[in-house]
C-alpha cells in the first residue's frame, strides 16, 4: 500500500506519547506525520522512525489533508476538529468521549467487536472506548460469549495517568511534598488531593449519584457487546498509582459456574494473561506488569455462598491497552480492511 499521511492530535500528552511509540513499531507505512498540540508545545521536535517531526498547532495543521488522524486532546478539541479532519478525507480514530455513544460512530475494541469496522463509517470517525471499559470488555468477552450473565458489579482502582500528564505530575509532586513535610498536596486535576489518598469519584456526578466514568463503563460495554439489557453497575475510584488501572469484577451468572471452565475460556483468549495461587504469580499488580499489551487476570474464584457468582481481579496499562494500543490496533484493522489510503 502507499504510505499514509497521519496526524496525531494531542501528540505531547500521556496517550499521544504512547501512540507515537506504538505507531513507530507498527507495520503501517507513514509518509508524513502531523504532530499537533497546544501553542505551549508548538515548535518542539519529536523523533519518529529516524526523523524529527515538528509539533504544530491544529489551526495550521488543519490545512493539510491526512489519510488518518488520531485524536487524543480531550472532548472539546475532538468535537470541533474531528469532523473537519474526517470531511477532508481522514479516517479519524478518536480517544475522547466525544462520539462514543453516537449511533453512527463505531465503538471498537479489535479483540472484541472487529465486525463493526468492515466498511468505512460514513461519518469517517471511529471511537476508542474509555480505558476502564477496554480492559473490562477484553477480560469478560470469552465469558459473555458462552455463559448467560445476570449482572456484573465492579469497583475500579484507577491510576493518576488516567488524568493525563498533569495527573501524574500532581500525584508525584503531592507525594514528595507530604514526604518532605514541606507542602500540602494540591488538587487541581482531581476532586481532592490524590497523594496518600483514595478518591471515590472519577468524573462529574449526575443526578442519580453515579459519576461520568461509571456511566461510560455501563453504556460503552452495552454498545460494544450489542447487549442493551446488560446489567452492570460500578464504583470508580482513583488511587495513588502512577499508571495501570485495576478492577475487582463480580459476575453473577444465571447458572452455576465451573472455575475450570472459566479458566479454560480465559486461557484460550489471545491477549489475556492468567495468574493463580499455584504458580509463582498469584495475581497481577499495576506497578509490576510485564507485558503491557495484555489484560492481566487473577484472583479468579467462585463465590462459596453462591455458585453462580465469580470474582476476577483485572489489571491493564491504561495508557497502552486502554488507549494507545487499542487506537493503533484500530488503525491496523482499517489498513488491513483497505479502508484508508490508496492500496
Ligand atoms: N490517560 C488515559 O488513560 C486515557 C485513556 C483513554 C482515553 N484518554 C483520552 O485521551 C485524551 C488525552 O488524554 P491524555 O491523558 O493524553 O491527556 P494529557 O496528557 O493532558 O494530554 C493532552 C494533549 O492534548 C493537547 N492539547 C491541549 N489543548 C490543545 C489544543 N487547544 N489544541 C491541540 N492540542 C491540545 C496537549 O498539548 P500540550 O502538551 O501542548 O498541552 C496534549 O498533547 C483525552 O480525551 C482522554 O480522555 C485518556
């Protein structure tokens, strides 16, 4: 195929930096890289495949026609600019929550619902789900496919990097301030200071008491599985971990469930790493993850008081699995389905 002109909007952010690294290693041929950020970063140079590419503001880069554009600069930028890039011919892969629930926009996790990208969407936009949704749906896909589910109840333990580079910096600076005894930690990126703390709020509250992150998990999971009746309820919690989201997931099935059957189903799934008490790896933790493209599942156990209930502990690198890798895998799927560029 002909090399592609690719834009990365939000190239200097936490997700953008991961995207550049993954795109560099991918087999997608690139003839031009449009790196876009705010005016604060304009003029910076970023290395890519042996060259150095300048960072530009979106108003100037918007004059170029791209084959593909990754958006990772927040919902407001996506809402304003993604349709313009798409109208000028780019296939847009959007990491924000701007279009995820738009019925005309495919919401795609390549390991779970690749069939939604067999043709190019008319609007030219494909949405990447929320980070906590991606690791959940990848972990439960083999079970949802063959076992009848009554409901899913989960609690998330979400890292500071979910709040971008500013989130990571706030956690590190705040922790140092507490340890040095010099400073009270600040709370600009999170509702209250995260250092040495746990915050049961990710995103704004709605009238029913749920947060935006909790609503995203429910709505996006239903859309990805095409199961509008899927019963799922969540509490999303921010924890003082720099990177890597964890989830305690309780699945209540309609029938009794066999632990061996569940383990076999999960073991067969590509991209899932299993942990158990019998091995030297009893469970995954966010800081010690080895393979950053996988979803790591441990503490799998049937509820002794109700044989229809199953617990799992699910950990993944949110910047990687939950954002950049999923986006690059969408791009690779689009390329292999011949939906971008002149082949
Ligand atoms: N972090 C995650 O785990 C995660 C997971 C899934 C999805 N997402 C989504 O991905 C997006 C980016 O998140 P992030 O964590 O990478 O945030 P981040 O670290 O704060 O990065 C934000 C990026 O947007 C750029 N930007 C800000 N204002 C801009 C403007 N006016 N024009 C062009 N670029 C602008 C920033 O440029 P400067 O460096 O110049 O400020 C930076 O490159 C968000 O929509 C987020 O919801 C994040």
